[in-house]
């Protein structure tokens, strides 16, 4: 287990507000659920064994 930072401690978690990125991702998930999008992309995503390993979906 990694050491917790000050931002991860319980004292600071209760006062945190959502970042613009978190708000955007929540809105996008409400409009287009990511599971449905991943199901469409997965069959066409590269599964190359010969070159670099692809980044996960």
C-alpha cells in the first residue's frame, strides 16, 4: 500500500469540491455511458502482439 498524501486524508476529502474534469466526465457518462462506447470500440481496437503493447481501453 502506498503512503497517503495530504489530499487523500479524510480531513481534506470532505472539503474537496469536484474539479471541472470530474464534472465533465460525469455529464458525459450521463449522456453516453462509457460501457456502451467501449463495446463498440473493442472489436476494432488493436491487439498487436508483434509491436508495442496497446494502451488499455
